[in-house]
């Protein structure tokens, strides 16, 4: 428990949205902003962020499996990531920027694939020791139809990227539900704009939380 309280000194920011929402460039820009203010920044992602979790990522993204297996693997990857990377970085007082976290499990495995949300909530409680949550989650909200256009013709799609539009409509609904359940943690950004306008919203979300001056 003491370790968890100490961990709260760092800053834990996560980035969410359906595939094609365009999180990556903004995560990099935010890392630069924090570094410019003298903060040490760790950039990481889920599933992944440790050697074990990256191996689990390959399985989750490429192998076909039922939704429960998928949920167990993403939470197993998350546990390793929290233990080896997230908690230690937060305990050192760093800024931890994570491309996706538990909201993605509720959105993809829960809303997208229809897996039991009560079980996901139990896994969340176990894996996050009942207390660890991001300080801020930036949700890049984009209509599924727009994401489909953006993804068409991009690199070879992985297992999730090749899902039909209806899947991503459910995933987007899953994110909306997570935000409604914990509005104080979330900042919703309209991702259906040019990258510069999206950045203005990302930047102001972080500043309005007092995380950047
Ligand atoms: P993504 O973050 O979009 O990475 P890239 O930009 O390299 O494609 O890919 C991760 C995929 O994993 C994405 O489709 C969402 C999915 N995912 C889950 O299904 N459950 C989870 O808990 C997490 C973290 C991700």
C-alpha cells in the first residue's frame, strides 16, 4: 500500500480511442512539452511496455481467441507492465504517458467483443491493486465511419483494425460509457479535425488540469 501511495507522486496520463483516431503524434508532442518543463517522461503502450507484455501483445493482435482469453492476456500484460514500468516510474515522480490502458479493455473486449464487464471490473481491481488509476485519460473521439476511411489503404491491418465498422461503433460506445462513469478522469477531444486543431484541445486539456504551465 505504501508503495502505491508513493506512486501517486508521478503523473499518469493515458490515451484512448478507436483505431485510426490519431493518438500517436499527440503523445509525442505532449512528451516534448513535459520535457521542456524539466520533467522526466516515460513513453509506453499497452498491450506491451515490457518484454513479456510485448510478447503477449503479438498474440493478442495476431492470434484468434475467444474474448475471455483476450481479456486475460491483456490484463496479464498490464500486470507485468504496472509492476515493472508504471509503478516504478510514478514512484520516481516521473510523467508516465501510456498509449492505451484499462479503458481499452472495457471498450474492445467489453463493448466490442461483448465480454462480461463485471469480470473486467474484477480484473481491473486485482491488477491495479484496487487503487491505481490514470490521473488523466485523453479520449480521442472519432466517428467509426471516419476512422474506417482513415484506415483504408493504411498499412496491413491487424486483427482489430480489420474488424467491421459496427465493431468500432460499439468500441466508441464503450469509451463513452467509461467516461460517463468517471468524468473527472477524462478529457474528450474531438479527433475529427485536422491534427493542429486536435493538438490545441489536447494541450488545453492537460493545462486545465494544472499539469503543464
Ligand atoms: P494500437 O494501440 O492502436 O497500436 P498501433 O497504433 O500500433 O496499431 O493497437 C493496440 C490494439 O490493441 C488496438 O486495436 C486495441 C487493442 N487493445 C485491446 O483490445 N484491449 C486492450 O486492453 C488494449 C490495451 C488494446
